[in-house]
C-alpha cells in the first residue's frame, strides 16, 4: 500500500505537466494560471476553515452529553481539499474541488431523511369548493 502511494506521489508532477500541456490546447496559458492561482486561494481558505471546524469539533467532544459522531470528518475533508487545492496542477485541483464539494454538500442530504412523528387521530377534514364557475 505504501509503495502505491509513493509511486503516485512520484508520478503526480509528470502527470500534472502532461495535463497542463493538453489543457493548453483548449485554454490559454493565462486562463490556466488564473485557475491555479484561484484554486490556491480557495485552498488556503479551506485550511483556515478546517482549523476552525476542528476546534469546534474538539469543543463538542469535550462537552458531556454531546453527540460527536463524525464531528472530525468534515474538518479533515476540508484540510485534505485545502492541501490538494494548494498544490499547483489541474488534476490535484479537480480532486481537491471534488473533496471540498463532498465535505460541503455531502453531509447536508442526511437531514432530509428524517422520520415524522406518528400522528394518529390528527386527521384534519376539509371541503374543497371551486369558485371558477
């Protein structure tokens, strides 16, 4: 496992250069440099956001009777996305953006699947009358 990670880290700069040359056919050089600079700024913002999120998560963990399940996952994902966005390159930027979007949007969908309370005997009857005649 460690050898696979090591080879990916060694080959990443070469793959980034190849994608940089291929993307230069579709976008201009200044656009690519602008994209990389903006992604670096977003990466630094994500790192600061991860720091604030981690401190809040630690504060929640230290409180008694607090549900701290998966509280450290979101700051960790922001930290990983921030590091990937700081690395100059199109592949690392796209992976970092994907991780950032998952951290921001992936956790919000769980709130929609809440069960509603059983409301037996709370049937409200009404009549419908159309006034379009």
